[in-house]
């Protein structure tokens, strides 16, 4: 199946999962660069380091930089937020957000910046949650109005933190593992007897957060590498597959859009993992076919 066909056939049901690829496409790549921010900070802490050394994941690289910076975690997170403050949306950001808005499709993003919410003309929505924490603001989102059910309407939800709350930014492997611990407690409840039982209902702990979308919507992944360093998200996909195995009648499809890279010797392994957890891989001929696809114009 082609991306354009999928957008036209499944638009009432899809939730988009958008990664930093959308900021690396066309002219946006010169203005919005997460990798460039990290390397820039690293140069101040580790003399002579000009790039991420092969064999080191970005998440691990951040932890190393944090160690070398003598524990300046808050300062580094604040620097990331400050550096992203002047990022702006480009036409392809607006095109994809207009599609999502017109089809009331929720958007999950691993990005920290607010480029997507700018593109969609959205306001920040604070959750009605007495247990809110700026460290894990998983019930916060950007939308044009308040949303009661994350699955029922368009909203932009930040999986790995948002620039608005600097302490929420998940950059290192230690950050990801903290997210795994927190989400694991919500997903599995207090005993094995409750394993996954109520993820399709409104009373479980994650019902008013982006986690509800993971278990209750078909997902379309765009602009995400989903490489081995995406520990938290890949773990969630495993949990999603376990949940659907336990409750086959609740299962939802998922698709991963990519551009073939013959030089990437890890690509086959990534596709093996994704197919194994129920995600179909859709090849696009180019990034222009992804971000400039006429399917995004389908209203």
C-alpha cells in the first residue's frame, strides 16, 4: 500500500506519530535541527567532539555529555528549550497539520518544539489533573479547544516532553528508562491480575493522556527513525503488541513510512522488529513523496 492510498482510505481512524524527520525536510533542516543542538552543547563540554561517535546512540551520547558537564542536566534542558524557541513551521508542517485537523486525527510527536502547534494554530491545554507534574506532563496537549477523549479529536501530544516544561525533556537513556518505569506502572496496574485489563476504558490511569492513543488508535509513523536508541517508544510498541495478543478484538493496525537506504545494514533488523510487533512498513521513493504527498491535501 502507498502512503497516499492509506491517507485516503483510513483518514477517519488514524492517529499520526511524527518524529524529527519533519524538521529535517527541505528548508526546515537548516533552521530546525535537534542533532545540531546536541552537538553544539557537546562541544562546550567535550573538547574536540564534532559529531556523535559511531557505536554510540544519541541517547547514550547525551548521558555522556551530561556526565562531562558535571551534572548540569537542568541547564542543558533549558538550553535545548531556548535554542528551539525561534523554530518556525514550513509549508509541509502546515499541510500535514491541516490534514490532521480536517480529519480530527490526533497527533503524537517525539519532538520537543512547538512547530506543529504553531502550524495548526493551537493553544496549550492544561489537564484537569490534581496529580500533574511538569516532569511528566503527559496529560498536556495543544489543541484549539479542550478535549475530553484523546481519541475523539485533533490534539498534539508530546511523548518525550515539551519545550514549555524544560524538566520534561527526555534526552538521555536514563530519561527513557524513567519513562518506561512510569508508563509500566500505569499500563500494568498494581498486580498481574490487572495486566492490560482496562486500556480501552475511561477509568485507567492513562485514559486522559497520550498513552490512551497508543492502545486505542491505528497509528501512522512518519519522520521517525525508530532505531535501537528509541528505547521508550519501541518498548511501548512491544507492550501494545502484548495487549492486542491478549485482547485480539481490540487490535488496531499500524504503519511505518520510510525511504529505503541500501547503505543501512540495520534497516532489515528494524523492519523485522516492526513487523513482529504488528507494524507494516511502507516504502516511499523519496522524502518528497512523504511530506509533499498529495494525500495530505485530501479533505
